[in-house]
C-alpha cells in the first residue's frame, strides 16, 4: 500500500507544480491562441502579419501539396497533373519576367497531419513563395492555417467548404466555388424544373458531399420544395441498392447525389436496377471523362451543376487545355485537373502582376484578380478569397454533357 | 412486406460476396491461425485482372455498339474469370511462399532470388519500362545478379534469426504485404479509377414487384458454385483432408507425413482464387470503380464476417457473410443508413460477448 | 515532510525545469518543419508506449488504439472549443481570469484522458472473455465504431471535423514542453509498472494467464487496469494532437492509424518500452526521410516493414530495454572476456 500512497502524493505534487507553473505563464500569453484562433465571426478574415518568403535568384519556387497516395490518390494525382501542365506552359512561354517557375510537390498521403507537416516544410524549409493545394477541405484547412502563419499565399484548386477561406485567413484563396453557392444553384435548378419532392443521397465520409446536401436542403426548402428522404453511403462502397430501394419507396421526382463520379456511375446503374427511374442531380464532382464509362446509359437525362467548363462553349482556352492535357497525359482531363490548372494559372497571373515577389505582394496580386479567363470560367476573387464564377447545368445526353442552363451568382442571390 | 423481401434479397446478394471473400480468410486462419490482412488486396488484384482482360487482353466487343456480341463476350467473360482465379492463386502462393513461410521456417537460400527480383525492379524501371529492350534486359541481368549476391546474405541471416512464434509478427507481416500490394498497385495500375463497360448482356427481372438484376444474380450463382466446389475439395479430396488435418493439429499432421508447406500453399491458392473470382465478378458485373483500394472495405467486412462465423470454420464464414450482408442491407435501407458500417462491428461485438469463438466456432478450453 | 517526498519533489522540479529549458531554448532554434516532425514523433511515442502497456506488458491484443486517441482528441477539442467558451463567463464561476492557456490545456488533458480511460474500461471488459485474435477484432471494431459515430455527430463537425482549437504555441514554444512531459510520464509509468510488484502481475498475465490466476493474481483487474491506463495516455496524446494541429477530423483516426501504432509496438519488440519509443520515432520519421523517393516512397516503406519482420522477428529490441547501466556492464564484461548476455 505504501507504494500507492507515494505515487498519489508525488502525482499530486506534480500536478500542482504544473498548475502553478501554468498560472505563472498565463499573463505572458495574454490569451493569445495562436495564429489560427477561432476569433472569426462574419466579415473580415484574420490578417497575416508574417512576410512570407521572397524570390531569390533566378527561379520562383512554388510549392504544392497533394494526396498522391492514400485514400484520395485519384483526386490528388488528377489535380497535380493539371497544375504541372499550367506551370510547364507558363515556363515554355518565358516564365514570369524571365524567371522560371519551379514546382515542388509533396505528398501528404491523404492525411491531415501530414498535410500540415509538408506545408510547414514547404514554407520554412523549401521557402516557397506560394502554395497550391489540396482537394479535401479538411487538409486544405490544415495547410491553409500553416500558410497563414507564415504569410505564404495559398490557392486551393477544389476545396469547396466555406470555412477553408474564412476560418484560416487572408492568405488563402480558392478558384472553385463554395458548397453553398453550388448547392444553391442545384436547388434553384431543381425548383425551376418544377420538382417538388427531391431525395438526397450523400457520401457521409465526404465533407463536400455533406455540405452540399445540407445547403441544398436549406435552399430547396426556402424555395418551397421538400426533401423527401435522406440516405447515405461511403466512398468505397460497392452496393447501394438497399438505400436506393428505400428512397424509391418515398417516390421522389429527382435524387440529389452530391458525390464524386467514382461512385455516381454505380449508383445510377443500381438505381435503374431497383427500378428507380428518375433523373439524378449532381455537382461538379461528377465532371469526369470516367463518368459515362462508369454509368453506361444509366445517367441518360440526368443533370449536374458544374464550372463554366465545356467543349461546347467554344472557349478556345478550354479546347487548348483539353488538347494539351491529352497530349501530355494521354487521358481526358476531369474537373479536378481543370481546377488544378486554373489554380496554377491564377498564381502565375498573380506572380506577373505582383509588385514585389514576396508574401504580401503576391497575396495582394491574387486578391485583386479580376475576370481572369480560366478553363473553368472567368475568375474574380472576392473579399473572402473565394472565386465568383458562374455555374453551368449540364444534361447528360448519350456520351456527351450538353449545356442546359447557366446561372450567375446574381441570379442565385449570392 | 415487399420492400422487406427486396432488402432481404439485396442482403443475401451482398452476403454471398462477403462469404466468398471470408472463405479465404477463414481457411488461412484455420491452417495457420494467421489473419491474412492482404487477402482483401488479392481481391483488388482480381478486379484489375478483370479490367485488363476486358479492355486489353481479350477481344471483348462493347455491347452498346455491338449488341450481337453477347454470346462471344459471355465465353470471354468466363475465360477472364478463370484467368483472374489462376493469377490470384499464383499471387496468393507467392505471398505465402515469400512473406509468411520465412516466418515459420526461417529464410531459405532460394528466397534470395525473389528479393533479387524485387530489388532489381526499381533500378531497372529507372532506365525504362520493363517491356522495353533496355529496361527488360537490365531487369533480367540485375535480378539474376542480385539474386546470387543475396544468397550468402540469406544463409547468414538464417543462422542468426531466432524464429518467433508470436502471432503479432505474422499479423504485422500481413499488414506489410497489404500495404505493399496497395501502394504497388498505385504504381503499377495508376491512381486513376477504372471502369469496365458493358461486356455481358444485362437485364432486370421483375418478379411480382421484386427487382432482380442479372448481374447480381450471376454473382450470386457463381459464388454458390464456387463455394460448393470448395466444399467438395475440403471434404472429399486428399488435399482437403490434409488441410483439415493441419487445422486440427499441425504438428501431428507433420508427423503423419503430410507435407504441410505444400498444403498451406494450396490453401492460400484456393482462398486467393475465390477472392480473385469475387473481385473480377464485381468489377465486370456491377461496374464499380476499380482502384488500388478496391479491396479495403470489402476485405475488412469479409474479415469481420469470418470472425463472426467463427474463424477457421468454413460453414461459419458463409453464415457470417450472410448475416453481415443482410444486417447491412437492412440498416442501409433504414433511416440510420449512416451507421451501416458501425452495425457490422456492433453485431460482431455482441455475438462475441455471447459466443466468444463466433457463431459456429468451437471454444477450445486452454490447457495448462 | 518525509525525505523521499522531498527528493522526489526536487527530482520532479528539476525535470520540469529541464523540459521547460528544452522547449524554450531548443524549440525555437529548430526548423519549424523539424519541430513539426518531432512533435508528431512525440505523440506517436506516447501512443506506442501506451499500447505497449496493453499488448506488450500485459499480453493482450489490441489493434484499435486510434479509437482512444480519437476519444481524447475530440474530448479535449470539445472542451476548448465548445464547452469552455460557454462556461468561462458564467458570473458565479468567474473562470475568465483563472483559465489561461496552460490551465485550459491541463483541464483538456485531464478530461481527454478520463474520457479515453472510460472508453478503455468499456473495451477492456470484453477482454475478460475474449482472447487473441477475437479481442483484436473487437478493439478494431471499437475504433471503427468511434470513427463512424464521429462522422455522424454534427456537433463535432461530422466529416469536416473541428477547427479553431486554440494552439499550444502561445508566445513560447510550449508545444515541445507538453509533448515531452507526456512522453516522460508514459515512459515512467510503464517502467515503474514493470519493475514494481504489481507490475509483475501484469507480466504474469502475459506469460500464462491460467497460471497467474492460479497463483492468486486478479487477472480481470490486471487486464482492465492495463486497458484503462493505456487508453488514458492515448487520450492525453489525442488532446495534444488536437491542440497542436488546431484541427481534427475523423479521417485522422482511421483503421490505418491503429494499425500503424500496433506496427510500432511489434517492430520495436513487443514488451520493450525502448523498442516502442525507437520504432515510433522510426516509423513517423521514416516516411519523411523517404520523401526523395517520390512515387516509390510508400512501396519502400512497406517493403522495409516486411523485411524487418522476416529478418528480426523479435523486433528491434526484443524484450530488452536500453539502460546506461546495462551498457556499461556489457562493456566491462566484454573487456573481461566473457560473452555478452
């Protein structure tokens, strides 16, 4: 028993030691909760006071972090291909004021803590002037807060969660639209099509899908529609019939499937299998040349909202991008590659316009981007670091995506 | 009522697939008491074999453009299925021979050549793809050189290594193999997701309001046939008897003159062939995406199914698979679909609390 | 005060002073990236050593340690982000002036450890009936259930996770202090346990449960205690993780993390504290050192794992421990010409 007593006494002593110790320290920190503190509430984003890294020598070092391995390797590698293409093109065209851009890519193995580690490495070890990265919002949040801490501007190609730019700070930007905008477009579209009852089938593991579904439900209810039922799946599932069968019982007029193309094709096929013959509605996650091979004819007549990116639009840049991508990688680009390409393009444009090639200079240049023509539409960065872009609604006809409708941010009221 | 029957049918379909994969887990567990974590990844390789067979190796015609090619494609599909089973069986044997057997028997001199090939691979790839003359030639030369260079190392290691009987070691090795197959798959097959188009004619049957798709039905039937075949092998062939003997008592089996290593290899091959068949069928008939992590989730669930039924017990694996499939279908179809992956484990935990050795497993009392 | 208490107090203050010195003077001089990796190593050391307590010292078979890690991380984060802001201004508590960074973190640590400890107790109970692989799969299942629950709880952000957790940084580099403190604590507890009389009962359960039972060891109590202590440390590590990375999401606590922690214990040598420490550092830092391999990185990593298991089945350290005294003794013996033990 004596042993126990000793341990308890010493343990208590230790605790009180730490407590006094902690108490002493408190006034010094003055409640400072680090650079990413939660003191954000509407309006202004936290400002970074760090000066970032500046260009030395004849090369501009740009960092990229991506999930090249792990659960979302597909998305990471797709984005990386788009970014690499844009950087190569910029260099071939003479670089930025005669300086070549060097892309330093690091893998985060689809893990949030590794994202934070590699972005720290890029910012402090490699001393990159800007960072491009991440598809998943959770990892962009981690990377973004590091960039904010060191004052290194970061552009995320495809993280759609609103928090990514508002909660981190003024160094973080994005070239895609946010969940709430796209979901609102989908809701308006469903309303305009005259649907009254829509069911939701979301990927619970995917932040993008969950946010999309929530915002859609809110907006659609506001417009007078009703969401009849909600079922979930998980990325990697292969059997969706049980859920779809339940949704069928609620006889919706359309089903919202805000997931990635990798599952949507199978979902569409199995929806037909269970006898659910209503159009599906999706978001930009559907946009991939792999959508139709996955779905066969099951998606005929379905709709999805997307970036302003289509062969049909007669946009020479888009056509050029698709050709160049095919020539380099021997496959068609998907939306993630296109967004990666645009993120890099936005950065290159900002580097050219920047007054000084350091953190604040590049940051201001990115923030003042207006009507930059990218392959996913004209990009204008707003006060929150988000891209204001129009959205398209496509309908699937045979092997093609046909432009069905266009929505501008003003139409949606965002 | 109709909806319930429908969910039950989906559950059985899903369960038959889990059962097919679970058999591989349970057989290996039976003979070696090893959780073969890499089994789900063998299933993944089966799916890739299906993909390459359907798009590159065999002259399949796309049904959307050639509707009359159905019969020819059907024959090819069976060929592709056999191919997947054979290749996966080979993979299973290789895994057993070079990753698990050295754990039991220590490293052999001949293992040097295998590791030589592995070591030569990245070096040769630096100089060109394996199918090019430079890369290929260099690969062969390097593989042979490395192999012979490693022979003395193996002999030296063999003398030094103290074999461990810990089951944790085997588990970690299995995890290593699983990681290797996943990341190797990422390198070899690429990260992009692959889909197999319409290769076999598909229809939907409607029986008094209950929907059955031909693809799922085919998977169910072939699984049944394969399981029946397995049952025959295990119960009525010499090899099967040897397998059962080993799972009963490996030392005694050795004393009775059974070549245990060969039988264990055979067990791995059997299990891997089943998983390969499952992967190939799912990829071709349900058109789900094929990616390097294809086997992760089904593998985990099948593993749970195997434990649920009683690890090492073959009918138990089938029962466990069916229970899992049906439970999952019912939860997925309910208002709590978000908890469908948790339910598998909840059932497992509850069952194990009541029957610590699984549904059909025998709880062998430990003797001192 | 008795003398032993005085000496111990002196020792503790000296240790704290040294840790404080390290974090204030060495921390800021380290490159941020290196510091990041060091912190991550420290957190994984705590996880591996605490799992070693369950798997190595007590001979149980748990492969769901990330579940406890997650419980701790989420509890700590919930305290700092959700609960504290709500109660801090309650007039009758007047916590505002009292709760600063360090005190807040300490409360978070205690809460996180308690919550994880309770979870450990709940999971430890089935270990009374289950053995080996069956126990392993139950713990694995527990980890997955936790992850699915977190995914479905909107209050903690669902798939998005929680963000805006106050950082450990403050104006000093205190993150190193806390992590090192926890590392020291978990090593001390494990070591003292192994050497104490009570610890022998743990080892007895590992070696032969039935024999231990027959000798009057309360095996139930031992097993549950091991689970509770192990998971409490994992929970505390989770709190530090949440407050260092300032954000958490369920995907950080998936099955893979559990498996990696188990791997650390086995690779280091099941039962060896030193082994767990070394393997945790190795497995956390190795992927970073292998970055130059690009695409081949994870392939080489998994190959290393297999080769290690085949060539050194008992793990890096086996059952042995590193100790200065042992090192000297070995050298002396060698000089005297007798064979090393």
